[in-house]
C-alpha cells in the first residue's frame, strides 16, 4: 500500500473508532425510549452527538484533500462545499480551485500528517 493510502486508512479508522461509542449511546438511548419511556438519556446523547459531529467534520476536513480528475492538482475546497457536495466513499463532486473544472475528485490524505 502506498503511504497516502495508509494515511487515508488511519484517518478513516480514527473516525470509525471514535464513532462506535457515540453510535452505541444513540442505540441505547433509543431503546430506553421505546422499551421504558425514558427519554432523558436521549437528550444527553444529543449534547454529546452534536459537538462530536462538528469535531468529526472538522477532523475530516483538516486531514483530507482532493485531486482534480482534469489537471491532477491536489486542492482543498471550502468547508461548505466539501460538506454539501455529492459524494461516494472515495470521491466528491467538487470544483477545482486551480483549473475551475467540476468533476468527481479523488480523496487523498493531506501531506505532512
């Protein structure tokens, strides 16, 4: 595996590992609502999940760039464009900041990680 693929794998594994406790808390809180009518754990979960979602989005944005399919330049889109762009697990439909073309850009790990 190339070093970039290894860095991407590390980024994805960090995201997945941190998501497990948050997802577990969500499942438990929803089960408590439907089985016992206890809703307050879900409120606590929301106070955890919202900051976690913000942190996870920022972590992802700070560690990933994209390669233009037309000019092969690596670039970082704006946070807003990255979040709202159509995407697959490895690509996003973005506008290149260098050549201005719009296409399915391949995800790459940022250098220096």
